């Protein structure tokens, strides 16, 4: 999955008389602001619930926890992009933050895909092979899987740390998230196919196979005792949410990125085609970043006992409040005496 700036264009460098600077700045600044707000609130709340109820830990809980951390690390860097686009494409925050903000977005993108694949495998084993699941899916193994995902994604995305700010020779302003040089497009096309295969298609295939097995198992129980009906309902919810996330966030981005890199290698493109392609880059990258907003729905609607954890946390908070009230009442009464 080693890659340089595979998005192709996040800024509007074009020889056409018409450019998309205003469109890009408005869409990116608005979208990233909204994603930051929703992502921080949703994933921050989920992380608090998951940490406060860590005694109810399970392999699925561990994957949810790591997914929430990944999302939070990503959305915390999005304000840097908002500042850049509000500032009309002038980067004033230094080379390190430029590298970090690019790196964090793509680490989150592929960590999300792999953590969803791991959660799908866990749910598949729990429903299709419930006896073997007790032996295979332990908390320690889940932690090892998470560690492996973090190391693999962080290492394979490390080329983003090698691409920092650039100075525009005309305006002398520093730029970030710039398109690749024309001479490097062919290399990026090959790297994109590698990233597409390992970072997207492979885990997506695993997810689809797991879901096919889950649906088959649930249908076969239709005329039987229907054991574990609750786990089946959670599995159906997870299937819907994960597939929607892939269809809305991941699939459009990877298809458009592949088309765009091949488009850049052509010499017969027109001005209108170039502008349309650049606008599609803006839209699909915003959709890719929005995956951080979908994950809290995954925790709440399909998370293993997430709503029970939330209720438990609420009851504990209520009991604590009642206890404090009683202590204060006793204290006040003793002072009056």
C-alpha cells in the first residue's frame, strides 16, 4: 500500500482558464469542518463509553475501541486542512504539520477498512462457528490483530510523511496537499493498483465472504430454534452500516482515484474534462474523510452490548449522583445538629 499523494489533486493546478479554487476552498472547508464536529462528538462519546466499561471487554469491543481511536486521530488533524482552505490555499503551519495531516487521513482510511474487516470476521465466527469462536477469538488475539493492523497501515502509509509543503514559484506561497509532478504519474499509477488491491479489494472481499456466510447461517436457522437471535440482529445491522460506508465513502474514492491517475497520464484531455475531474476529486475525498462519521453508528447499532454499556454507565452515574446527594444531606444534617 506504499503510495505518495494518490489523490492526485487536492488543489487546483490546471492550465485551463477556468479553475476550481473557489469550489475547492468552499467545499473542503465546509465539509472538513462538519466532519470534524460530528467525528469528535460521535467518536469521542463512543470512546468514553468503551473506556469506562472496559471490564465488559470482548474482541469486538477491542476492535471498536481501536476504530474510535483511529477516527479521533484523523478528525483532530482536519482543522489544519480547514485552516488551509479558508486561507485560500496558503500553507503557513510548517512542513511537519503538512506531512502529518496527509499521513493521518490515509492511516485512518485504511485502518477503518481493516478494523471493519476484523469486526466482520469476528461476527462471522460468532454466528457460523459459535463453539470454535470461544477458542479462536480471545481478547489477547484481538489485541495482537489490532497491533498488526496499526503497524502494517502506519508503515505502508509512511511515504505520505516524505511529501511535505512546496513553494509556489510564482506567488512564493507555500502549498500543501499538492498534485504529483507529471513525470511521476506513471509510478503513482502502479502504486495505486497495489494500494487498491491490498488496502481496499482484499479486505472488502473478506467482508463480503463473511457477510455471505452470516446471511446463509441466519437463513438456515429460519426453520430451526433460531438461537442467538440478538447476535443475528446485530450482524444484520453491521452488514447494512458497513456496506453503506463502503458504498458511500470508500468505493467512490478508490474508483475515482484510479480513473483520475489514468486521466493524468493522457495528453488529449480537454479543459472541461480536467475541471470536471478535479471537482470529482474534491467530492470523493470529502466522502472518504466522512467515514469517521459513520463509525459511531456502527458502535451504537451493531456493537456488542454497546447500548447495554451505555445504560450501565448511565445507571452508575445516577447511583453516584444519588450517593453524593445522600452524603451531602447527612453532612448538612450533622452540621445543623
